[in-house]
C-alpha cells in the first residue's frame, strides 16, 4: 500500500494552513470541537473516506456535542508527524496506519499486522477477543504517547502488477520492484532489487521500465493509476498485507476529558468505521478486476509457490530479528503469533474450504 | 445452525413473564425505554451475547436517554412470534436471523444469505455498498412490517459431525442427517434422509444413532454439546451457511419517534455489534478445534467434491424455484447474485489465495 507517498506529496502545503487549523479549540456550552488529523488526502477511496465516515458518525451520535472536524494529510502537520501532534496535544486525534510510526517505535509495524500474518477477520477477532485491544493501547501509550483504537482494515491487498511473467523463484532475480515494508525486504532476500519511489512517480517509473513491478493496494484503490497499460500481469496473493489494520490515535489527556457516553460513542463509531473500511474496497474491486480482465487484457497470475515459500521464510527471519531486539515487538508478536497459530487450521476449514468449494463446476441460477 | 431449537425450548416459559415484561413503556424527562426481544437464550455464545452488546452500547452511547432492555427468547413472546410483536408495536425491536421469518415471507431466507452464497465479508460489503441495506429495509417494511438493520454475522458455520466416514456421493444415500433449511433440502436431493429434531434431542439422537450426522454452528457454539463423543468426523466446508446475517428489526412508528442522534446511535451500534458477532466465534473456535483434534480424536474431513457439486446444483434448483414463484425473492436474489458473481473471482485472488499461501512449508517464528 502506498499511503506514505500520498502523504509526502501533500505535506508541502503544510506551512500556510497549520496555524489557522490549530487555532481556537472551541469549547462552549459543554460542546467540544475535536480535530481529527489524517494521513490521507481528503476522501481517498477506502482510507480518507473511512476517516470522514468516523468523524461524521461521532458528530451525529453526539448530536454535535462532540463535533469531530477532519483535516486531510498536511493541512495541520505533515502526515508522518501526526502521531507527535496528537501525543503533544496540538490536536486531539488522528487516523492512519500503525506502520507509519515504525521510525518511532518499530513494534508499530506489528500492530498493523505482518506478511503471512492474519486475515482481516482474524485480526478483528484478535483485537476484540484475543487481548489485542488492551495490548495495542498499552503499547501506544507507552511508546507513542497516545491511546489506540482499531479503526479500519484494508483486507487482503494486491501485491502488484508486473511487466514480466514470473514462473519460478529464479525469475525474481534482479527484478526491479517497488514494494515497501517487510514484504519488500523479503523480496530483496530472494534476489529482487527493491527501489523506493514516491507515489507521484510510480506510474511513470512503471511505464518507462525503471521498475518491472509496482505494488499499490486494490483494484478499487488503483482504479485511477492505469498500471495495466504498462504491465498486464496482475499477481496474487497479497502475502505482504493480508489485513492491514488502520489506527485511531488519541491524546490521552483529551481522552480523559470525555465522559463515559462520549467514550462509548468514539469506541462504537471506530468499530463501525472498521467494517465500513473493509467493505468499501471489497464491494467495488471485484467488478473492476472483472472489467480489467475482460476489456484490458489483464492476466491474473499466482506468484510461484517456490518463491512464496522463500519469501515467507525471509519474512520469518526478519520478524525473528526484530523480536530479538525490541521488547515491545516481542510482546506483540507473542500474542499475535499465538492467535495466528490457533487460527490457521480453523480458517482453512472455514473461509478457505468454502471459497474453494464455491469454485466447483455446478450449475447455479444468476 | 440450530437457533430455532433453543427458541422452542425456551418459549415454554412465556406465559408467566410476558405480562410483566411488556407493562409500562416508561417515557419520562425525554428518556425512552425500549424493549429488545431476542430469539436467543440470554447470552447464548455469539448470538445472545451480540444482542446484549448492542443493547448495552445503545444505552451507553445515549447516556441512558434511549435505554435498551433485553429480553431473552420467550420472555415476552415465543421467539418465532418476535417479528409480529415488533410489527404490531408490542415492543420496539427484536434481534434474530432473517430466515426465521420464512414462514411469513419466503424471501427472508435470502436476506440471511444462501448456501454457496456470500462470505461474511462479501455480505457486509453488499449490505453497506451494494444496495443491500436499502433493499432489505424495503423488503422488511413491505413484507414484515418492520425496519431492518444488519446486526451480526455468524461467519462460515460448521456443516456437521458424522458418525460415518463419507468418501463419495453414494455414501450420502440413506444417511440420516439433521440439517435445516436449504442446505438440508439439498442434502435430501442427493439421497440423504433429513430428520427434523428439536435442539434438546439432538445430542441424544446422535448418541443413539437415530441420526448419523448433526449440524450445529461452530466449535465455539458447539462446545457444550459433546457431539465428538459419538461421531469423530468433523466435516467441512460450511457450504450451507457461509456467512449468515443476523437482523435487528424495528417497529416503524417507534423508529420514527427517534431523533437523528438516536437513529445514528442505533445504526452505528448495529455495525459495531456486527463486527462483534463475527469476531467472537472466530476468536475462540480455532483453539477449541485444535484441542478436539489433539485430545479427543476428532478427524477433520472434507465433503467429497462430487457430493458438493451435486449439493450445489440442487441448491441452485431450489433457489430458481423460489425466485420463479416469489417477486421479493426474485428482487433480492438478483441483487445478491450479481454481487456474488462479481466477488467470486476476486475473493479467490484475495482471501482464497492468501489462505492457501499461508499453508506453504516455510519456517516461521512462533
């Protein structure tokens, strides 16, 4: 997913707007106006839309007593400084993705989930009933100076379009790829040349052959990018981000000013935004991918199993290193990993087995 | 799923409690007390718990201005009369599963989802972004005299334990099964003998061999049933109920008395309860199934593909018949089926491909 590039592009506009945006936190007649800064452009499909939905629902559920006003990436502070602005109390809350804060606390990339980790449904189950909510909140308070609520999940992302067909692990040797995070690091481990590019340059770099492979997020999120014009191979599966959680981070002192009603509203609206975020790209991506295959010559291909196996092993080594060197990573991964190990076989027998069975050659009305 | 049997068992207690329960709808100082009748025993895992969560969250988000008091199955009216009690305004709202109302409006079983239909994630996407919310609400108003909100999803259910190992479609011939609904009807079409049993008799009937196969819901929901003592074969996949939606049904006149704040609270708390319902059985079932396999000798088996293909074809014929004979079924199925056809390939490339890849033989830290 390439949110960070949206962020970089939009943070140039920061200076002029910031002073106006953070002026005058209005509190009158027992009404609160809270500012929600986001790491997304306004109404970016599936991400900015989720933040806007959350803000609107909190305002509606409180009848404006807790009015949440959204600021797009860069309007108040540069996106990657959002967590600091919330921690410092410059604004009350923010919306982003946990792995954006890995530079400040490496364990935050595990709060997002990890390659070959949990599906969105499993992540939500861990969060609500597996101790995840308490653990993430404790970590955010300790390491990032904020309270944490899960507020969205991307579901399984798309690992990328390729200009080249890849049939064995050897074909990845020297392949110029754009894929961030642990997924990209694992790709390096099997011989790919991972190149970092800002979001604004990705389409051009793919068109010109500067890179052979580009990762973004979903057919819905990629709809305006036109990658299929330059590379026809639409690869699966999304091993790298199978269910990336989005975060709502809240200034602790501001949180403490909320009464129990307002806390309940914020918490339930975060849950509501969670299902909204996951549903939006799922709802639209299927029809878009069908059209790309039918009308644009896109070819859906699977990353070869030998490559996937080597990538997964490399991911495991990267996580083992991180866990060995960072106590919060160790604590979070222990909880996530235990939950994952309980879920794998069960998900095979439920979602996995059902999705396979649905492909059998039966007749069905349409 | 065997909710209806919980219902039947608990409805005996109706008479004595009903008059007290429905007395005096207290409205004072602009406060509303609403009664939520449910089709579940109080705190039935994953179902009664979801209804209680919803009631508690609405009360908390409104600071008691809209206080929702939950009544278990049978406390006010017998469970299967819940929709009538809400429609008539005896109480303000109810929680159940749409297919409970198929005797009143056959199309309601499609609102629940259908065998070989949508996953929970796909159903939620249809509901939120595929026109499902509007269509279900229109149908409920027209056919059942209630407003509709989705309020929970079971995820992929478990099709059943069997006393016998089944290797081909012929092995289903004469098999005595307990499976309700379209799934059971399709099982009849491939030669099984489907026997209806109240919930209170299922374990005994399975123990004695009166039936060879029992369907219930999930390892978590089945935890107290002990089926594995009498039949070791735990079959997959849950073709019959891959993502059964739960319904919140609301008296239309009562709904109209809510202000926009209260409507927002009810709607967002229904979304919040939706993700709660799905997360609870997912969170606990994996560890339970692992223990059953490791300590109780349970053997996970796949229904043979030839049987699944024939069952799916039979389901398709049953749905085609229903659609041909009922206008609301035609309208609902047209929308669901279009959405499903857009999703199948996409879900194969996302959840399906990821779940498969996660099973490759790589090393990973634990």
